[in-house]
C-alpha cells in the first residue's frame, strides 16, 4: 500500500469531529457526592452569603485596603463561628462541614476567610482548647454570635518562623500579670474585643496565654497600641496591625489555665494548620473555574481560545492540580475524623496544597492574559492572596523542615 493510500485510509476511518460536553465544575472525581446533608447545607448557605453580600463589594474594599464591617452581621447569621466546638453557643459542626466553611469562604475571598479563621479557629480555638470551663463559658458565647471579635497574637517582629522563641514577657504581680513586648501581623487586632496574647512567664520561662478584653465601643486598655500595617499586596481587606505592648495589665482570671508551655500553643497551631489546605482548595477552585469560563468566551484569531491546544493543555493540568489538592483535603478530613491526624501530616498538607494552589492561581492568571491583572476578573486577587497563604501558618520552607525531621529523625532547626 502506498503512503498516499494509507493516508486516505486513515482519513476514511477517522470519526467525524463533534463538540464534546464541557465538565460542569472542578469535581471530576465526584468527591462532593459523598457529602452528608450538613455539609451540603453549610456549603449552600455560604455560597448564598458570598453571592449576596461578598461578591458585590469585595473588590472595592480590597483595593482600598479596608475591612467590610458590614459583613459581620450577615456572617453571624450563618451560625458557623466556632466550627466544631460544641456548647457555649457554638454550632458543633462536623469536621467536614467546618472544612467546607473555609473552602467556600476562600472560594469567594481570602481576606474574609482569614478574618473568620483568626476569629473562629485561632482565637476561639485557643479559648476552647487552653481555657477552663469557666473561661469557655465566659468568652465563647459572644464570640459565637460575632458580638465580640477575636484575634490571636503570637507572631512578633523578630520571631515569625521561630515563634517558639517569642520575647513578649509576662510578670506576675499579685492577682495581675504585666505584659511587655511587641506583636506583628495580628489579624483583627486593631478592632478586636478578645485578643489572645502569648507571652513568656519571667518566673519559669514558659509560654502562657492571656486574654485581653475590650468591650465594644470602648478604647483598648493602656499598654496595648495597635497600628495597622499598610502597603500589602495581598489579603488587603483584612487589617493586620503591629502591636506595641507596654506594661499591659491582665488579671490572673484572664490567663488561660491550660497553656503552660509552647507545646500547648502547638496544639492550637496543629489543629488549625490543616485549615490552610482547605483555604488553598477554595482559592484553587475559584481561579480554575474563572479560567475555564474566560477561555470559553475570549475570542482571538476568530475562535475561542479554549479551542487552542496550549490552552486545553493548561486547563487539563489545572484540573489535575485542583483534583490533587482536593484528594489531599479529603484524606486529611478522614484522618481528622478518625483522630489519626498528626502535626507532620498537617505540615505536609499545608506545604503541598498552598504551593500547588499558588501555581494554579499563577497559571490561571496567565490564561487570562492582561485581563487577568484586573480585579473585576477576580483571579489577581486570589493570586496575591495565595502569596499570603503560602507564607502564613508556617512558611513552605518551615513545613518542609518539619516533614524532613519526621523523615530523618534529625531536626534542621532549633
């Protein structure tokens, strides 16, 4: 058979070209079908909250670097603050429903998700895990209703990755403690009513936790001076101040009873670190779906750019990466539900999911070309917010060293 005949034969047997159906969303492995009714209800009500309240205003607040206080009341109405915490007015959500909160909030906006994560996860989580029964009953109900907003003051100007070396001091004087030091990047703290401050006890050198209280509408107590950090390129709609603490008086009744060393602080950090994987999934889903929609409608050279091979290749790889993050998250949730979750697992999940979601956002921005730089197309906001997610709750390098220590049995850091 001649080459031309073979070619003709191939042409004869090639099926006619036809348009294929487009995937409806990111969930190619149908993991969402396994969700129970509580997860579905939480997901739907947060999507409705995002559509009605967040999407119409968030770009403007983000660009002005201001927090949208108008969202607090409708967010409180969702009855999700406190997540899996039970009692004291908290919703007692399942592990999966609580994770869905983070995914869906981040899917719309990272600043709002961080505001909520700091309040519900870090601040309320500290009180729930490290406080006694009286302290939980005293602080949590108003926080669950978002009548009092929480903040978590651990990071310091000179101690980020090595937060275990924090220098803020606490000195016992009778029935009070006197705190001195500085904190940095403390989300919500410029307007919070409940600030969890971690400081080192001068007497025994151990880290303790203290609750600063401020009634709504009143000034911060003397010795607590927050100044909002400006000039951020990401998470611009959440306010994160520097704090100067000078002779701040905290009563002994406001020292969280069960925080007696940095190991206790780590209980909170390990419980919330996996939440960064959930947030990463939300950002990744959002930019992937934006890229699919944009490439289907953007016409160049007389046809949608989604018809180009290079674009389809990138979309396929984005779907693979989003799916990998989602599978990571699904397994992490299984481990949390069974009580098998470890700090190393959380670190590996944070490292992989945030790194991958950042790359997903970068590729999606590239697919939108110059239009990807515009806030109106949302991808740029998610991209720069993912730069923050990549760093906070422990940098990529620090997570790798935590995992490396588990692999080798050798610590590469103090």
